[in-house]
C-alpha cells in the first residue's frame, strides 16, 4: 500500500513539475517573440507611413507659458521681487502666448512641405500667410512622422527594444515598448516609450526621453546653474485616424527643475492641439 501511494505521488509530481518548468521558461521566449512580431508589424506601418501621398489641413492651437523669474541657485526655489524683475526683463515675469494657425501639410514624391497661416495671436485676429512658428522655448516639425524615427526597419538597427507592459489607452489595447539607443546610434537620436495598438500596430502615443530633446544642452546648463535636476515631460499623441493612418492630436512639453533637497521650478510649458482635420489626399504612393 505504501509503495502504491509512493507511485501515485511520483506520478502527480511529474505531471505538475513539467508544466511548472515550462511556465518558468515560457514568458521570456514569448516576450522575445512578441517583441519581434511587434517590431516587424511596426516596421510595416512605418513603411506605409513613409510612402504616403498626403494633403491635409487642420487647426493648430498652441498655448505657451514661460516663467522669466529667476529662482535662487541656493536654498528653496523662490522668485525674486516681481516688480524689480519686471523693470529689467524684456518680457513679463510670467508670459503666456496663444497662437492659432491654419496648418497645412503636403507630401508627394518623398518631399514634405508644411505651411502655416497665423489666424490669431493672443486673441487678436491675424491673416499672416507663410507664418513662422512663434514658440520661444521649443520648436516642432512634421509631427506625423514621429514613429518612423523610432520604429522604421532602417532605424531599428540603432535601438534595443523591450515590451514594458500591456495596457489600455483610450479604450484601445496596447503594448508599451521602450526603445533605447545602442552604442552605434547617433547622439541626436530621439528615443523613449511608444504605445502601440495591438489590433494594427499603429502608434497611439510616444513619450520621448528628455535627454533626446533638441536643446537639451541648454537645459543641462540651466539645471547646473540652479543646482537642480531637469525633468522634461515630452509627449506626442496620435488620436485621429484616416485610412488606417494615425495623425497627431496633441503635443506637449513641460519643463521643470527639481532641487535634491526639495522645491520645484517650472520654467515653461507648451501644449499644441490639432483639431478640425480636412483631408484631401491620404493614399499610399505606388513604389516601382
């Protein structure tokens, strides 16, 4: 009877031990397979994006806030007397500008052109054709093509990728993939975390790493002067969809500096909203 019980026990252990070992080894291999599948599908999406013939217009609403006060480099962050600063500063201590543009993007024969008509500036009616982008702290260009730099087949060789988590964004099932530059990547390569829709591997959102911001050298200089740590939140969202291509809906940058012993200094913030899209051409260019 004892031998029979021992035999049964051994059989039970064998049955349950095999799946346990497989379960332990399985997630890593599945994750790698998932990463490779996601990258392949994203490369296909970027290939389609890079060969688009595009012509659209939309309303671009930009709000920029800049803090011109001078936080003390020693001690808690605080502003000097605003009246004294206002006398010597070119701008008010706290500056806010709101620009409304008619934004146009045309892409044909692998050539891209964007144009703006300034419609309003701080509430005043304008009709300024071929208007420049008037933001002071940060500039942006060709936002729709952000995914190509991170996920195109050609650019994937410069990054290491990992799936950080699976989540929902605006009710869409999504992978969150982190792209980190390899040692052979150029220093100016943008990188960060990408929210990728599971259903078609299009890009829903990109949260860029702060060190890949274009003028990060200036940010480091400010941080050094303040004896602080920079904290730049830099996000592009793609909520509009046309012909299985996602278009920018929001772009934002928040520039803050944090003291190790406590205290925060918010230097600037920019929020760009894209609304009222009108599409004239969204189609894939025929490749020969």
